[in-house]
């Protein structure tokens, strides 16, 4: 039986962390930004760890930015986006960037299966080299009410769906994160329903905004941000953005995601950003920008309604936004 324990990101950090620790962390981040802390985030062995003894896709980056996707916010400082993470496989706190360097990301096999014409197991490098790579700047909103703005490199998920050739019965895509018992200490926390699973409807998976990210800030994706490939759905809360994907399964059954499995009263399938629907334990009306801690109003669908609102018409009775 699963023991339902409330953990880290279910509560805004300021409510869970003693103020002194929180302030120290902020000073630490400021230090990184000012370049005053020598051997920390700025010098994480990210690229070297990726390349260690294995082929790399570093030659693919940077890729050209698609000017159609711009935002009205400053980019988040790279050091912050790369050191303030949620990746429960490496711990239920934000400072997992060093621990995540242990993850083995080469070789990396991606399985595409279920209701498809082309079930396949393909090496990540072969896959990414077939895909149309571009950079897009998107806002990102975590359910914990912090937000960042980052340049992702990657490809539209529609390209992967086209590659898989789904059968007409496919209604959803279920995605699964790697389970590496040797490198992921979080997997020993048996009360979580590992592996991390997420899912999208076919309409969501093929929406023009939906990306499979393989890079960030013009470089290969670092391990802590979900190397070598992760989902990016900017109109949904961050927990939908599953990292380090090893499997895409096309199915006629709605997937039950990791967080929905833990607490379905608080985390649903849709998870669309909505300032008017509070999380049962905190408001979603505002968000705290990672760059400067400024609090700004949250927008419906995280400001992406023009691209996505049509997909949810007629679904007013669904448990839509949490
Ligand atoms: N994917 C996996 N496999 N494990 C996780 O714990 N956390 C999610 C999402 N994807 C998570 C995950 C949550 S809660 C958030 S907010 C984002 O990753 C954080 O992405 P970032 O660390 O790149 O900012």
C-alpha cells in the first residue's frame, strides 16, 4: 500500500522552508548571478558529464530561434534555471543539480509503442538527428507558484507523432521517465508510484506549442533539466513536463500520471494554468519570478489561450485546471 506523504513541491517553498534557509539559498543564487561563487552552478560539469566516454549531440546546438514564439518577460538567468529544479528521482527538494549528474544518458533508447504503425526502439541520437530542431522562448509556470522564462531547443512533438504513425484508435500518448535504481536515490522512496508517468491527448500532443526539448540556453539539455529529452507544454503546470523520457505509448486509455496517482484531489490530468482555480492549499492568482522574486499575476493558460483554448471547448464539466 502506498503511504501518502505530502512532499516538497506540494507546498510553496516559503511555507515549507525555514526563512533562514530560504534566504541563504537566495543569497547563494544571487552569488551565482554575480559570479562570486567559484565552483558552483556556473561550472557544473554538465556538458563534460554528458560527453563522458560517449557520443554527444553537442554539435547540434545552438539552433535557430523561431521568432513566432516570443514573450513579454526577461529570460531567466541560466544559472537559476539550471540549479532550481524539481526532479524527484534525485530528491524531493530543489537542489538536485549535482546529484543528477550521476544519471547515465548514453546510450539512451527511446521506445515508441502501443497503437502505432511503427513500433520502434530507437537510439536517442538517431531520433534527434531526424527531427526539425529549433529554439523557442516560453514562459514556464510551476504549480508551486514560481515561474521562469527559458529558451528551449527541441522539436515539435507533432514530428514525433508523425514519425510513430498512430493508428486511428490512439487517443492519448503516455510518457515514462527512466528508472535507474543505481543513479536515482529517489526511487528508494517507495511511497512514490515510480516510474514518473505523464500523458497528453492526441490533440495536445500535436498542438503547435507542444515541444520535446533536447536543449536549453543554446546547449544540450543538462541532466537536471531532463536530459536527453523532456516534454514542454507551456500552458500547463510544470509537473506535466516529464523529464528524461524513455517511452512514448499511444493508447486509447487516459494515462494516470505520477502526481494524480499520489493525490487525485489535488493534481488532475489536465493541469492547465488557471489563476482562478486555487490549488486546494494555496492561491494560483500570482507567481514568483525566479529572476528577482517579483510577484506577477498569473494568466489563464499561462498566456497561451490563443493556441490552446479551443481544445477545451465543451469540456466545462471536466475537472479541468488542477
Ligand atoms: N519529471 C520527472 N521525471 N520527475 C520530476 O520530479 N518534476 C516536474 C517536471 N518533470 C519532475 C519531472 C515538476 S514538478 C516541474 S515544476 C518541472 O519538471 C521542473 O522542471 P525544471 O527542473 O527543468 O525547472
